[in-house]
C-alpha cells in the first residue's frame, strides 16, 4: 500500500476506540465507494498522441454528493486519489458540510504542457468522467496544478455535454463564471482563524500578536496564510519553498517577498536575501526553528520520525495535506506538541467551495463579509468541538477530529439500519 494511503488509514484506526461506531459502518469506511480509472488520449501541439492515466475516487457519499479537487501531477495514481478522497470524506464530516469525499487527477507533469494542451486535457477529463460528476453526484474543484481557468474549461465542457447552465457542477471557477473572489484566500485565512481560536481560547500562553510563526511552502496556501498573519500583526519569521527560503527575526513581509521572487515562481531568492535582516534558510532548517507555530503548507511527509524529536515549535498547523507521518505524530504527541490536523486546519477551502456551490444552486449572491463570517463560524465550531474532545478524553487533536467526523458518518450510516436492527428476531 502506498505510504500516503497507509498513513490515511492509520489515522482512522487510532480514532476507532473513541468513536463508538457500529462495526459494520466502520467496515464500510475501510473501502472507497468507487474508483474509476480512464485512459485519456491527448493530441499534443506537435501532432503526437499521448495517453494519460486519469482517476476519480468517490470515497463515501453518505452525507451528500462527493466533493474534492482534481490534481495534475506525475505522482497521481489509484492509491493517491483514494487517500486524498478519504481525507476529504473526514474533512467534510468534521466540518459538518453536506458532502461526501472525492478526489481525482491525471498523472501528468502540467508544467510541461502548453496552454492549448492544458485546455485539451482538462476538457478530455470531463468527457471521460461526466457520467459520474455533477452537482448532486460529485462536485469537483481545483487542487495542485489546476486553477480557476482549468475549472472554467471543465465547467464549459460539462455545459456543452449536459446543456443549461450547471454552475454548481464545479467550484473554484473564475468569478466571471460564478466563482467566489474569497476562494483564493480561503484555505490560508481559514488556517489563520483556526490558529487564532486555538491560541486565544485554549493555548493562552501568549497573546496572538506575540506568537512567532515559520511557514514551509509559499504557494496559494502558504502565501495567503502569511499575508493574513502580516495584516493581523502576527510575526512570520521564516518562509520557504522548494527552491530556498528566508529567515528574519523582525518579521518577513509576504507581499514584498512575493514581488521580489517574481515571475520565476520563487526559484531565485537572491533579491529577498538583500533585504535588511533576511538570511537564507533551508527547508530542513526551517522545520527545526525555535518558533511557537510551525506551518507545513507544501507537500506530504515532511515531518517524520527523523526530525520530529528535534522540532521546537509548540503547535504544528497542518495546512498541507498529510505533512506528518504516523510515527512522527506519536513522537510529537508524547512530547506534548499540538498537531492541528489537516482535516481541520486546511478546511477553509472546502467551506468556501460549499458557499460557492450554494450560491450557484440558488442563483443568489452573498457579500464578502457574509462569506468571511461564515468561514470563521464553521472553523471556530470545528476547532471548539475538536478541542472539547481533546481536553475531556485526553486524545490527540488528530484523533479528536477523526472521532468527531466518525461520529457523524456513523450516525448517518446507522440511521439506515444496522445488524441489530435487521437481525431475524426483529424482522
Ligand atoms: P501550490 O502549488 O500553490 O504551492 C505549493 C508550495 O509548496 C510552493 O511554494 C512550492 O514551491 C512548495 N513546495 C513544493 N515542494 C516543496 C518541498 N519539497 N519543500 C518545500 N516546499 C515545497 O499548492 P497549494 O495550493 O498552496 O497547496 C499546498 C498544500 O496545501 C498541498 O498539500 C495541498 O494539497 C494543500 N491544500 C491546498 C488547498 C487549496 O485551497 N489550495 C486546500 C487544502 C489543502
């Protein structure tokens, strides 16, 4: 079993003793409802035809239509989409959203495709999967290497096949096609709201403005989280991406850094290092910095049994999916470090996607203030529920979040009848 899938299943197992879930419902949650694999033949600009493997996994749809992104990356395979769909299932359940969990993708290096090839492959994805996608079946969204333009092409293709204006087919669309302006900041800002709730109501060792933060990953999620910290006077003292990083004790200005990193996509950090007090830092060094809050916002498996015992942060806010291995989790929990799990910490994106789906369904418009208030409300609620379980039952934050999600999923499955209900003496 691929590491990422093993990791996902292990996280669930730890929550079972606390979840009080019926054994049949638990058994059903061990297996994805369906995984479909297609071959996509894409004509390239030079005339050649290349075949790409594409996937959609709907892990569970007990609580509503499946919901999850579409990722373009060479590492995409069956196990990968299953693990990501599994996390989406528990994220939606923990946040009390009316969705199940899904994920899809194409095994492709999107950085090597021309704009025309990217459009073609995106439309072909919809051509292959349109029968199982849809506003009441499975609502797709962007993920790594897919953006709002890709969502726009996919919406347009679905519209051509099905007719009408099914804007609620996909979220993360361009604003002009029914998307929400707030979607781009939602995961980063959502992570900030979770952290603020935790620091103010539970950690209480420092004021929010006195907390220090280090962020690994300076993409869509890491940047907007850093920007929100800057706006709220919370000091981010280090940032990094896959090519390098900067460390400044008086605080890093994210916008200035982003402008200096420029159109290279953050490959050249030399201009950032010219700023007063900004020293180069590697990714490995950043993870071990003496900060209050460490924020992995890049890729999976960066916090492992190799570095967990050396991490000095007191809180880890998982904005990436799956950044901490189960072995590292055990080490950190034993040391009393709070690891705020991805299914709560990075749920801001799916909450705002839910608002977009609702708005498209009802052809109505919400104000930005309403969307932000709704985002904060949902994340405050989930954080409170997770912390109540953590404090009353002594379980890790991750186990508390999974137990919360399992309870909701279990209740919905049990509502349809269990072994006890259907036993011969009852029927
Ligand atoms: P992105 O592609 O915009 O940014 C990724 C960032 O990580 C880039 O700065 C990249 O340079 C950096 N990175 C890549 N490999 C790295 C490495 N080995 N070491 C250090 N940095 C590295 O992606 P994103 O949308 O910001 O997503 C980041 C993470 O957050 C992913 O795990 C994604 O699944 C998760 N996530 C994203 C959203 C969303 O709304 N975008 C929602 C939930 C979860």
